[in-house]
C-alpha cells in the first residue's frame, strides 16, 4: 500500500514539528516524520539516524513510531533512550550518524510533544520542515525497505565530555540545580557528582507531568522554588533548565535572576580573554548592554535573528565561538560543538564564578542598569503579521529613522530602542523596548504604539513592563 500522510498544518513550525498530543500531533505523524526524514537521509546516501526522547508521557510511543518510520525507509535507527535534547545532538555529532531526531515538547505544557531534527550536523528547519509536509502528502518517499535498529547508552560518554571542560579548579561552591523534572534531571545528578563543591538538585526525577512547576526558566514564577532553596542554603548560585535542558536559567547568590543577555555578557568576557576580536552573536531581543559589553571586552558584536536554528547556522557561517538568545539558549563553539546545551552552559558559568574574585552578584551589579519591557506578544493573524512589520519598516525608512531590519525592525533613538517582529511560530507580533530611564521608556513605548496604530493594530499590554536589568 502506497504511503501518504497529511499533518495538521499548525504542527509544521519554523524550528521544529510540534503540537498537542491527540489533537494536532499523533503517533501516525511520528511514523510519517520517520518515513520522510529517513527518505531525505537515504537519498543523500545516508544510513543511520540517532533518536532520543524526553520524559513526557507520550514520548516513548512517539519514539517507537518514529523508529518504525525510519526503518521502513531502510534506515538504521540508533536509539539512545530518554535524556536531554543536547545529548541527542551530542550523539548525532560523535557517533557515525547521518542525522538525528529528538522527540521532545521542550518547555511546552505536558500535553504537547514535538520533534527537533539535525541533518549532517546542521539544523533541519524552515523550508526543510515544510518539505517533510509536502513529501508526506505526495507520498514522495523511498521504496519501503527493512532498516535495522540498535540501542546505545551514550549517557556515560556524554557526562564524561560535559565534565571534561570544568575549568573552575578546586574552589568549593554551593550550588542549587533545578532540572524541573525534565529530561535532563538524571544527567544533571550524574554531572554534579563529578564536580567539586556542594550540590543540591531539586526535582531530580524525570516526570512528564512536571509536578513542581512548569519547566521554563525564563518565567520568574518557575524559579521561585530554586530561589527559596538558594537563600535557605546561602548558596553561591542557582541553575535551572527547561524541559529538555537545551536552555539555561541562572540566579545569583542574592537570589536575583540573570536574564539571557546578562548571562551571555559574563560568558563573552570570559571567552574573549582567549579569543580577542571574536564575533559573539545574540538575537535582536537582547539588551544593548550585551552588544556594548562585547565591544568593550574586545569582541565583535553581531545582532542576529531570533531562533535557535538560525543562530546555530549563523555561528557556523561566522566562526563565532559563542552566541545566545534572551530565551536562555546558549551556544558554545569554544571547546564545545556549537549546539545549545543548558547543562554545558551551566558548567561553564560555574567555572567562571569559581574563578571570580567575588560573588556572581558583583558581576551583575557592575553592569549598566536599563529599564525595559518584557517580551510583549500580542495576537496578529498569520496572514497579516509580516505585512504589518513591512508597513512599519516602510514608514520608518520614509521618516529617515535609524533602525536595523535583521529580524523585523529594531528602532534606535537617543532614548534607547524598540523592537517589532513577527513570530515565526505563532500568530503573534513580538515587541520589546529598552531605555536608560523611565521617561525614555515611556517615549519609546509611545513610538511603538504610534507605529502599530498606523497599521490598525491595537497597542500591546504594557502592564508590569518597567522591569530593570
């Protein structure tokens, strides 16, 4: 019987395939992904694909169907089992594998799941994902064959590789870790047993219902348990991860949260000591503080598009040793492989703190203070969102405004900057603004509101927006 399959169109995203299990994503989809991705690999002359899965309730079934689809395309599936997404990236990079697929819902609610893919150690995203949809609908796959499978426990080599780059000496630090019952929990527990100091691991059991809190370290509420334990233990820092541990969140010794751009600024200064002049890139949502700090440390700052796949591709193009996003994706190519790994980023930050003369809070306090809005996301139809950004850009150009159009528009004024971009994954517009003082931020917000109003778009909700960092 000839193979054809239709995906729910909302599941085919820019950076991955993702949906609500039983509604927009099913095990039949998983089989079709294996069948089509396996065909892509086979047509390139490839033979093997590494497969991993996270701790969600639906993941084992999704993984089994995915493997069946790969095998039906004549591919050998290398099954590495349950673990963090970066462990799958590590497997795809270090094993004889032609590609890799991770079954993960990342930081989404428990009823979600999805698939992240790499092909020949490069991100598989954007048009590649749309091509999977086309292939499935058209039945454009290689003839059915009988591929094989084998199971490999790569967790031991992965843990060894993570701790191999420890560079903090023997300084005794007290650290609280929170993998949030995500798929990185067991690896984190094994890693900290190999590091000097005192380590407390919260929510250390993989549990796809996430009983303690939602596994997204960019949301302050999800760090409350970590902060409370850090203060109780008088710890030096706290480190948290999202559901599949490819993103990191940090809390300093005073219980203050470090944002993604603050984390990257500290890491950039460290990397640039050995790599003067190197390009360090971050997404357009990052604070001007970060780009200024990179330049002050002797680096070349590069503002780039939001999206972990886009950042990884740009890193490879520029030879950048380090990059990051506000969302907590940190990409080290300095001694590492260039993919985002929250656990590795945590170890590197721990090493930096161990080599500091004082506490991490000193580094945070030494950074310039800005006031800014959080990331503002507001509804705008998929059919309209990109057009709105283009309309705003055209008016800005006509006015002679200073702006970057790397990803949407980032408008620079004497007060600071505001950003407007279209989400690649949802029917929303995304905005942010940052200034040196409250009055400047109000002027920037007014400029953003005026730009949106001219395109018939209502102002976003700015409530609680004047956060400082």
